[in-house]
């Protein structure tokens, strides 16, 4: 992953990856992934597999459809989120929730709002691919699609329009999947 805005957004890459894999390996992979990552009924899974098949064989707007199908297979919006909280959390307190202590939840802040990403510890936990964002407000890095530590900061004022759109997509993605447990305060 690069921090170049020319390579597409991080969100697009994340949501389309399962479809790219399913196309290369076969639709059966998509079905296995869907079964293992959700509590969906067999009818819902069959419908998703058909979507994957249709996307893989269609030449019309395949990337957009692949991203949509990939997002639904990969991580459906949560239906059991708690009401958002606005409890004040200092940056130093937030840093304690970086995935290094398995007895504590893992938090990621976006634009000052703190999300509990513990359900995806396999992505945000210590030593995992997105751990760079854990325990901090990493808005700028998310907007830049950057995994560089120097970009994982809260000040996103220098982002260009494309990067702001990416950041807003990530914020929307998190809002639909993770509980909001507070807001970062000075």
C-alpha cells in the first residue's frame, strides 16, 4: 500500500480484495469465506455467491460491483451497535488501547471519534497489518491510505479532496461496524 492517491483508495482495495481472490481461486472460496465470517443463512450465502459469479463474468462496471459484493462478504454492517458515546478520552489514555494488552479493548479514533475495533483484533491487534492505527487518532493516515507511522496522526487539515473523501469513507465504514465509545479531548 502506498500513500499515493493515484493508486486508488485504501477503502476500494480493502473492499474489492475478496472478489479479486474469489475470481482467481474460484467462487467456492467466496462461499467458504462468507460462511466463516458471518452468521448468514445458506440462502443469503447462495445469493452472495451468485453476485460474485455475476460480477466476475460481467465486464460492465466490474470494479464497482466487485467492491460492493466484496464489502458484503467481507464485513457486513453490524446490526447490534450500542448507542454512540461521547465520553472524553485523552490522547494519552487512548494510547493504552493499542492492542498490546490483550485484557484491554482496541480503539481507533477517526476525526476525534473513538471506535472500539476489538471485534477485528486479527486486523488491529499487536503485530497485525492495521495496528498502526490502534491507540491513536490516525485520521491523516487513513485519508492518505498510508501505513507510515509519521502519517498516523490526528491532524488531517493537509489532506486534499480525494484524501478527504477516502477519510470520510473510512469514517462511514467504521460508523456502521464498530461501537463509538468516546471522543478524543486535549
